[in-house]
């Protein structure tokens, strides 16, 4: 995808670094459970994302070495290999961080922002924002266990009456964290309402390490506004990357150069969607890979927004055949004829 309109000078200072690890830009792909699989991260990295963070892995899953955790730890291609871990006890996070480093992680991220009940019910994720002493103990234990950089991802607080992200960030920095990412919502908001980018500025003012703003950034204009309001050093893109993993690279390019890249053509989008499908089938098997791919394929065709895409969508998310899915991708993005499998020649 070539650069297009020149909008003037870049909007941010030179690329940031975490613990001496220099990044190519200031736009990262956020960790999203069940979404940012290794294939998606590999595609996003190839298309210019400054870094991609693994789906959250639990310390218990790392200890068990189960298949799902092992897949989430897979190398995702170009760029730094970032592994995110959720845990409650210091000894658990230390062991999991050591395992991540041994598996090749270039840096480790601690999840202190996941709002889902399954995680917070175990007193991990965003629940740690209600126990900053325990949160600090986890950060200290992870820092002592590994040599690679360490970061922490959090929310603004548990609820509006306890917005303590700035305090947690200060304590994280004191315990050796080298980057902070903040989602501009509280845990009790989950994903409702709008992310409060201005509130992230208090976190930036509280620490000297880089701060990354996260939440509701859908494109280049939002990224520029997010940085202006939050004073953050970079942005982290989550849900907006579904169906368009190139958007992270588009934003990184814009923040670095002030120029917009031309959007991918339908043919390029079809190629990326096929690559995503093929990668999931290769790593998970035909049946499981196709099931996992359905939400991605639906997002790819929804982003295209054409009648042909809408027509192909239902068949694309219900087919049981990877070959048929690939054919439907071509139909959705490139037009042409489609024949259901088993139809007489």
C-alpha cells in the first residue's frame, strides 16, 4: 500500500522505545482474547504495526502448557514478540514471565485491565486495580524474574469512584515497569460509552516512562486527537483492527510522516483475508481454524461494504469447508461466479 496524501509534518516525536528496545513507530496492536491470533499479529506486523501484543495468557495456562496457551505464545513474525500475562500471585507471574522469556519474548506485558468476569473473578486483570499493593508485588516479581523489558496494561480504575490509574502507574514505574498502556475506560464500563482520552493525561503526567493510550481509536484522525488529548507517547489499536489489520500500520505511518497511505484495493484485501484463513487452518486444523476465522472473515467483508460482500457474507460464516471459504472471499472482494460445493458441473 503506497503513501497517498501528504498532510505535512509528522504528528509525533521520533519512534519510542521500551527498556532500550526501539520500536519503528507509535501505533501498537492491542491484545484481544480470541481475536489477535498469531496470524493476525503477523499480518499487522508485516503491514507496519509498531508492535503486536499476544492474546492474554494466564499464568496457570503457561504452567500447564496447554495447547491454546502454546498457540498464543507462537512467534508472530516481524517486530518485537510481546507476551501478555494475567496472574494473581507473585510466584505465578514470575514463573510465567520466565517461561515467556525462555520462549523468545522480547518483552512481557502484565494484564491489569481485562474486565471480563472470568478473569476478575480470579482477582486478576482489572481486579488488581482494587489492590495496588498486590499489583505492585506482581510487577516486582515479574521484573526480578526476567531480563527483557516489562510493561503493564491497565484501565482508568475499577469504577468512576476509584480512578487510580495514575497511582498504579507510579507504583509500576517504581517497581521496574518500562511502559504503561491505559484503556480510557473503567472496568465497570467494560466497552460501553466513550473512552476518556483526557483522563489518560493524568497517567502521563505521573510517570517518566512511555505511556500508550488505548480505546476507541479507529483511524489516523482519531490517533492524532487521542495523542493531543492524552499527551501519550503512542496509541494502541484494538477492535478497529478487526477486518482491517493494516489500519495499525496506517496509523503508525501517519504519526511518523504526516502522510496517509492509500487504502488496500479489493484484491489486496482478498489476499489478506485468504492469508488469515490459511494461517488459522494451518495452526489449528481445518475445522477449528475455520470456526475461529469466521469472525475475522465477517469483519473483512463488512469493512468492504459492497453488495457482493453482503451477499457472500452468510455463506462465508456458515461454510464448513476452507476451500469454499476461500472461493467466497474471492466472490466477496473480486466478484465473479460462485458454485456451491457438490453442485453438478
